[in-house]
C-alpha cells in the first residue's frame, strides 16, 4: 500500500502516512503517530519564518497569518512582541 499524497510505502495497518501525515485509512490513530511540531518555515519565509511556520502547522495560507499579525499589531502592539518571542523560541525547520 502506498500513500496517495507522497508515494511512501505504508504498512498494512497504517492509519496515517509516516512521511507526510496524510490520513490513509479508517479508525483512530495512536497518539504518537499524530505528533505535529511547530517550526519556523524556510519555504514561506519573509523575515524569520514565524508566520509561515504557523501557517504550515495549521494548514492555512501564510498571508492569513500575516494579516492576523498586522491586526494584532494595529490593535495594541501585541503582534510585534509575540513575533519577536516566537522568532527566538520556535526552532527553524532547517535544524
């Protein structure tokens, strides 16, 4: 059996692809197979990749995350502080 999204070979009892995380079968997946980690993106990067990483984590367009950051900044300045903290704390996906 092969993953329809990335083409990786799958074990017969697989629920999710171990390479890309795509659902490939029915039933409930064990918790350890469903781990997602937040990383700063190197592909959707404008400044440090924080917004791109958040967008990849949630599976949404990075432009929406960037617009949300601009809105947070315009409504009180919390966006700049949050961005700086995340740029320091969140690891890069290149590591």
